[in-house]
C-alpha cells in the first residue's frame, strides 16, 4: 500500500545526519522542510512532495534520491553540490541551487515554474538550464566565460553580474523585467544583446563603457538604461 502523509513535515534544525527512514518513498501532500541539518545524501527521501521541498543549509553532495515531483519550491542552496545529477526534473515553483560547488547545470530541472537561482557557484557553463524561465534567472558571481546554452526567454529578471563574459553572445532574446550585465570586468562587446527588454537595462562597470545610445540601437528597451 502506498505510504502518504497529509500535511507539512517539519524536521529542520534538528542536526540529523540522515533523513529518517520513515519518509522513504512517502508521498507528502503538503511541504517538506529538512533544512539546517547535517545531511550529506538524500537517502530515505520522499518520492512526491505536493508543495515545497527545502533542503538548504545541509552538507549535501548529491541529489540522487530527490523526489520525482515537487509542486512548489525546491531549495537546495548552501550545500556542497558539485553537480545536479538526478535532480527532480519538473518543479512547479522556484529552483535555487545557489552557493554550492557547481561548474555546470547539467542534470538540473528541465522545467521550473518560477525563478531559477544559481549564483555564487563556480559555473563555467549554463548548459543544462531550461530554455524558458517563467520568473527570474540569476547566475551572478560565477566564472562564466559565455552566456551560451542559457535560457532564451526570461519572464522576469535576468542577472549575470560578476562573471568572465567578454560579450553578450548567448543572452536571452527576450527579458520581461530587467536585464543586468553590470560588474563584468571583461565585457567589451554588445554582440548577442537581447532583442527586447520590457524593463530596465543595466550594463555598467564593464571593460568598455557603453552608451545608452549604443544599447538602444541594438535592443528594444522599454525602461531605463543604466551605463
């Protein structure tokens, strides 16, 4: 008989080294909060989580064993993940894998309902990112030499500050809320600039100081331009 729990599971801040075996292959019709423990692995993980699945601020080194479905947010930031292999593939809310040890996004979710956060890693590639982001895509403070293989359309903020990009090749074609490529000390070309940004455009503290006129000549910016 299938095992299920109706309601939220709260097991945060308990210094557990393992997920309790009672949760193995359980379907949780609620949220599952497992943050601020000492997990390294996701053994005994629930198989289904209707709403949020929070495992941030542990010592997790692998997402093997992740739920097959998360209907809300999947937050795994502040761990020790070197890769996203075996991650849940379809997430109804946001996915936040910031502040880990990731060099790529391969193996991560192919569909995210809202925001995708991967800042403060050691990313050298956006390969593995979903092609469409329904919220914000935040990839600042990495080692990205290019924006290739990233999302094509972002219906929120696209922020790629503090990377190693020399051009905007690979940037989304469309950004709804805000495009921010500031504080990229090697950025010297607008090649690849988005075709349209419905909000504001930020591009200051770069190797070459661009002008508002240069940016508006290449990109249909509906908001303000900050250079």
